[in-house]
């Protein structure tokens, strides 16, 4: 009887412990590389699947999250001097040109650029998170290429833009069919934070949301102000 009780307790403990273990499909600060692709003026001019204001906020949430949680990050541009122009200020505020190795390319698919490919694969992570412009070209290219080389790929769809809603949606559909996991910028940030008891990143996370998180950010600001009274 005693052995049966001990066995039951052991099983319950095992089940309880297993229930607390997060899915390996969840992103965390150490299991992936973020690639920020072609967040540049000329690329943004033609974006029609969402407003530029929303796109910029979502790009900022993504870049800001990577800084808060020290995510291995690759920043890449295309034809910066001859065509596409400077990066969004929301990106360069977190990754200043003066202190960041920004890899400029001629290829639309950054996976085909030797320096970009080396920088991405050199981080040593088998999970990649992509965001940028345009979804149907500069995101589809590396997403499908990385999957072909055995990587798991996530795409931050609301931090990516394209020349039409159809172009963006069809690109996402194509990538999902190939195995890409779509997520959003706020989801990315909150998945990294995951627990509000993580005090070391709590303030930075909520401050980022207050600045770029739209209605949710206003809600956080309201809640913090009301708690004072």
C-alpha cells in the first residue's frame, strides 16, 4: 500500500512538473535570431496592406523587444545608398548606424547574400524570426530558403508590409504552407516577457508598449496612473 501511495505521488508530481514546462515552440530570449530586413524609406512608400504609422509602431515593438531581451539580431538593408534610402528611425533608434553592423545588399533575398547569410547562420540559432519589407519578396525569400536548410522560421506579419493586401496575404499563405509560423509584434514581445514577475525586464517592456502598443499601451499608462491614487 505504501509503495502504491508513493507511486501515485510520484506520478502526480511528474504530471504537475510536465504541465509547467512551456512548449518548445514558444520563443524565448535565447532560442532564436531576429532578422530585421529592409525597413527603409523607399520600400515603405509602396506599402498598402497597412498604414505606415501602424507598420512603424510594429517595427519599433519588434526592434525594441530584441534590445530589451538581448536577442541575437541581424539588421540588413538593400541598396541603401542608390535606391532604398535610410532605415526607419524606429529601427535606427534601437540599432544606431554608428554602432551597428548593418549589412547592405544588392540581392532581394538576403539568404543569397554572402555576408547576410554568414551573419544570420553565424549566430548559431536554428530558429529564425523575420520581419521587414516587402513580405512577398524580401521575407518570402529568406523564409523559404532557411526552411530548406533545416531552420524553423517565424514571421512577424504585422511588422511586415507589401504593395497590396493581396500581395501580403498571399505571401503569408505561401510561407505558412511551407512551414512558417506567423506571429505579431506584440505577441513577440509578450512571448519573450511571458511572466510579469520578471522584474528585470518588466519596466522596459511596459514602457515599450506604452510608447508603441496603441490602445494596449494607453491601457497600461492608465492603469499605472490610477494605481497612484
